[in-house]
C-alpha cells in the first residue's frame, strides 16, 4: 500500500505496525556509528523485543559506505530481512540508492544536507534532522563532535518509534562500562535530537516499538565472543594467531576473558602469541598440542591456506589442535568483510595426500560456545586437528540467544598414557607403539613429552611410519596406517555432534543445510507452511557427516541443500558420501556475500518445486 | 669391565638413537655424536628433553641421538614455531633443535628471526653445509659468492650469515663452530644447554657428497686448514669457586681471560687467542662476523653472549606448573563464573 503523505506534515492513517519491522542505518565507515547502532539494538533488547543487528561493512577503515541492519521481530525471527522498512540515510554517497530501496510506505530519516539531493519519492515519509544546527547547539568538545553526531539519529528514532530516553541512557552507561562522562556526552545529543523531533516532526508512518516480553532470560553476543568463551571453558592453554578479519575478534574475546582462568596469584594458564604469520601460528598450536596442552588458532580463508601443510602433518602425525575458520568471502582478499560458507570443501580436505579433517559447524551462538569447549575434547579424543567452521555473520554480528549451558561432561583428554599407565599398557600388551591400535577404533594411545618412563619417547614425523612410529617406506605399513586413519574417521562420525533434525512434518520435501542459514530457513519454512507446503529439516553440524544424513535423503522425495556459497559445496560433499539415488537432491546455493534471507529461500524453493 | 657410566648410572650408549642413515662421513653425524656425549656428560634426563627439527639431512638427525626423548621431525623451515608451542605447553622441558642452512636461511628465515625475537629458551643448531643436501646439492643461501658447483654452476649471490642474522634478531647466545672441531662443538653445546634463551649455534658441517671440495669454505679440508678459534673455552661446573677477581672483570681488554656466569651457576671461561674479541660486545660480534665474511676468515667460538632477557613464557606470565600438567579445575572455570557472565548479559 503506497501512501502519499506530504513529508513532515500528515498523520498516518494506516494500522500500526508494532515490533515487526527492520531498519537499515547507512553511514560512512569509521564515523562512529557503531556505538549508535549498538545503543539501538541493546535498547530494543532491553525492551523485550527480539532483535538482531547485522553489520554489512566495507573493507576499509574510514570513509566507505557501511550499512547496519536492525530487525525487530515480535515473533522472534532474527534472520536478515531482504527489505527494510526504514532507512537512516546518513551517508550522502549512498542515500539516493538507499531511498530507492525502501518499500512504498517506508521511512527515510536523513539530514537536512542529504535531504536536498534525495527527495524524489512521494510514497515514503521523510524525516529530516537538521544535524549541523543541532550539533552547533551541543556542548561537545570539538575532538568528539564528529563521533557523537550519529547520536542524532538515535534521538530521532527514539522519539519517532517510542524508545525511552531513560533506557537509552542506561544502555549508554553499559556501553561505556559505567563511565558517566562519555555516556552523558552522547546522551546530550540524543536528547537534543529527541526534543527537536518531538517539536518539529509530525509522524506519518505506522511503525512503533512497544515493550514486550520476548527477551527475558536471553542474551546478545557475537559468535566470536561466544566461541572464545567456549574455549576458555574448554581449557585452552596456548593461543597462536595472526590478525585477519573476521577472526580477529575471536582472539580479542579470549584476551578479554583470560582473567577467568588466572590463578589466585594472577598468573596465566593461557599463553597468547601473535605469530609472524598463520603458518607459524599453526606450527605453534601443533607443537603445543603435541606437548600435551590444549591449543587453538583462529583465522579465515587466507590464513587457512597457509596452515594447510601443518594441517596435513597434524592429521598424519595425529596431533590434537583446534583451528577456527571464521569464513569470509572468496579467495585471496575476496570480499574480506562479507560473509560466506565458501571454505567448506577446502577446510574438510585441508592438507596434501589422503585424508580429511574433522569439521564442526556451529549454526548459532549457543553452538559457538558449545563447540568452543567441545572441540578440544574431540581433538584430544581423536588425536587429530579439529576445524570449527564459523562465518563472518555469526562471528561478528550480534545474535540473540538463550544463555549458554555449562559443559555437561568433564574434560575428555583422550588416550594419554602417563608413566604408570604406560607400564600397565606394556604389561598387558607386551609393547607400546604410538600408532598401535589395540582397541580397534583406529585411535592409538599417546604419550606426551616429559613422561618419565624409558619407553615413553617416540619420534613424531610426517614421513612414513609403522605402528611403533619407526620410519618406514614399506607399502604395507603405509596402507595399514591409512586404513587405520580411515577407521578413526569412521569412529569420529558417531562421536561428533549429531545433525539437528526436524522430520515429524509428514513432508515430501527435505531441507539440508549447515551453519548460520538456520534462522532464514526457519522463517522461510513457516512461510511455506502457510502456503500449505510442508518441509522437514536437517542441519549438519559436523564432518565427516553422520550416517543419518543418508536416511534423511532417502526418506524424502525432494531434497534441497541450502548453503551460502556459489558452488554448492555441501551438495558436492553429499554426492560424494551418498552417491546412490540422489537425483532428487538439488542445490540452492547463494554466495552473494550477505547473510541469507528467508525470501531468497522461499522464492527459490517455490520456483524449483514448481 | 662394566661400561663407564655417568652420575645417573647410565652408559653413554643409552643416549644414542637409531643408527644414522646419512652418507658416511657426513658432518651432521659428528654433531649428533657430540650431542650424545654432551647429554651423557651433563647427566641429562632424556624424558625432560624434546628434539625438534625441520626438514633436510640435518633435520633427520634427531632420530640418531637421545632415543629416549620425544622427537618431532616437523616441516621444512618451521621447527621454530613447533618449539615455541611445545615449550609454552610445557616450560619444564628443555629443547634441542636441529635445522639446516636451507631450513633456516631460506624457507624458514622468518621463523628463525621471530623465535629469537621472542626469546624462546632452546638450543638452536644450524648444521650449515652451504647446500641443500637432501634435495641433492643445490646452493643454499649461505653458499659463498662465486662458488662453483658442477650441476648448478656459479653462485652469484652474496651469502647470508646466519650467526650475524641471529645477533641482529636479538639472540643472546650466538656461536659458530666446525663439526670437525669436536672439542669446541662439545664445549659450546654444554654452554648452550645452560642458556636461558635462544642459543644459536651455526656449525659448519660439511656435506661430503655435494660440497666437500677444498675450494668450498664449507668443506672438511678447508675447515681443517682454516679454522681460527677466537678463544679457548672452558666450562666450570656450578660448584667451582672462581677467584673473585675473575668474575668481576669488567673490561676484557685488560686480561686475557673472560668469565661469564651462566644461569645454572656454572662459569664459562674464555681464554683469548691472538685477538681482542669480547663476546659481550655486540658491536664487536657483528664486526667479527662481517670481517669473517668479507675476508673469508673462518672464525669460530662464542661470537656473542648477553645476559638473557625474559623468555617468552616469562613475558606471558605463565603459571609455574606446566600448562600441559594443569588439572581440570584450572582448565575449566566453575559454573558460577559462566552464570555470572550470562546474567550480566541478560535483558532483565
Ligand atoms: C615445503 C617444502 N619444500 C621443499 C621441500 C624439499 N626439501 C627437503 S630438504 C630441503 C633442503 C634442505 O636443506 P638444508 O636445510 O640445508 O638441509 P641439509 O639437507 O643440507 O642438511 C628441501 C628444499 C620440503 N621438504 N618442503
Ligand atoms: S647428502 Fe650431504 S648432508 Fe646429506 S647426508 Fe649426505 S653428506 Fe650429509
Ligand atoms: Mg644444508
């Protein structure tokens, strides 16, 4: 429905839309809009409104356009919406396009300067804030002027859509860790704009926020922070890393929470080394895992590339370590600040020669935390590297979640023999060899350096070796070792987090996905259900994949594999693992650099399903 | 007659590893031998030692000494990062690491410099033969300018001096030696394992198969004829009580002897030979190395020594218990810690 309202004058006559619309805040990168956007998100969260905040930002420190989308959803949907009803157009470069992207009846909040060039639609509401004039009246030290200018839209938004000034001040205080001075400085601008808006703007849109009870007991956090916290509770000892977006804030999260693991004397139980490159970071965690500690590195595609030689070595030499791959878009630099699921195959097959790597794929905040600690148990149990594949969307954006569950199992350190256990092992089996599989699960027993037993030492190598870890170029030794590693990967299938399945819907259509598409899929499935199209759902959480994936495929007439990469990598993997009867498996692969939207899934699935 | 044993009651052959598979006469084997002797003489406990290496003939050698220790033959040029991780995981371990001139001077130059910069405490041996032995005789970056090899012709690049690079990177113990000089190698190894920082030993170690012509400065004949030790070195055990005067000598030029007290309380005594080199003087250390390179003088001995700065583990302020030995209660904060964090994040 298009309305033809004279901006800033007429009162809207439409039905009110409460707690169910989205904002896009368009600013310039580095202009300080982060605090403003964060304040809006946290205010809505505190009002009890389910909300998310996604930053669609450029690879740039200052100046290039950036969009922050905030979605409020009384029904609790937190996927990115394709269309936002409201734009805060504070970037003159993108404002013309931002305004054109609004749906009819949408709202544009902009500055008086920008308004001059963009007022070309008559089916939306324009609210024009005289930012320069307002700022002139503000008592802000000149050094901070530019930084707090964005608070003007916070004030306007608060007034127009009903967020209380008190609440905003509380959130600002939190944001500045209780320091009143900066909070007050920002609040002054918010209030100036708020009062100006109240006196000068006549609201002509139906959108409004209202306090509700949709976030009680919930938290908001980024996936990188959640994963980092998980690692802290998982007993991480050695962190080695090299900065790269979007993984950097993962290690920042560990640094921020390192205190939780200090001794009473304030000594550290976590070493954090900024390495000279990712190759060295990988070497450090492999060395640390070999020596019996829990080690982690966090990186993204380009760094994973550099780690591949160590990944292969660690797989073959059977050394536990945890590698987080916070995936971004494309090879080399690609789109470094855009999200993607494009490293799935690369990570799973990382390393030269035969073999595949264990991968965990968290789909939400809780799983980022859970896999944060569990990855160490899995790595040490299986004596192998574990790759946690997250992405920029989960890693760097704010996600709404239930609070995290404390680990429900004690630390699992795997088959490690201390001196006594080694002696007992030798007494029982006659000998111990590093790669001797006495349990038949492909997982041998290991000793770590420092074990005081004359047979504890062995020589770890990437070269061919037999069960006793002795150098060997014999074909049969090589093949036997490969067979055991293969068996170990099969053992892994049942130890790894099982898929999330929703298959009780008497549906012919099955949807398979992994990672962060879940929210968009959930919403799209609800829309489809409204149209009478029932679907079942399975989200793979680990590789090598569970046997139940095959059953799910067989149980449906039509299967869609939904993923956020261009090549349909999960589809390829399914074809590899499940080659029979898969003509009914179709790929819905996107890969456009942005978090998936429900409408893309809905439209494409409906089109393909005919 | 029972075999001679050390203070731990162990015979020297208990410090051996697997039989070497290197070419007979390879310089690297002599260094392995000196490592065996060193560990035996110093009564080292093998389970407290790790051996780490990169890739190359040189890097194979950890399989040939201290068979009771854990060893890790890692990746080409990446030994330093593995050592860094392992020694952070367990500060109770000592590490003897072996690399080659290709391993450290080319592919691993970055890690070589950075591990020194971080002052990870370990013995970093470069078995320097001027060629890539394992890949059959290509020039390495330490080959002399103008050197001729049958397959690869003449090397037109100036050499990289790895001892000099170590000094520049901030190493606090830098020595050069010759694998044909068993006595000096032995003494330097015994000093290096006592050092609480990265101790770099650039040991010229002839490749008898690809680079042993008299004309090569990395050959046995050349080394035997041209090695000029900077000093005679002696190590005095911790219980040795030196005359007060000797330890407090501030200016080397005044005497012909310098005494350095090492971390474990032992003393390193250097008796000057025909030169004024004071290893405690960084400028002089660099000068000696530069002159050696320019004038092709084969100076050996302790080139540079400095009181070590804090190690990486010190800088990280790690707890005294090795991280690898921490129990579950130190690895996982209690449930209350998570609950507190969570409730602090809740809307209300
Ligand atoms: C990444 C990688 N590139 C190349 C090689 C092949 N390679 C093995 S050893 C070696 C050179 C070793 O030379 P050096 O370190 O001087 O050791 P040496 O054999 O002379 O003792 C090379 C290039 C490898 N193993 N790994
Ligand atoms: S090729 Fe050269 S370096 Fe390698 S083992 Fe033979 S002599 Fe030694
Ligand atoms: Mg060499």
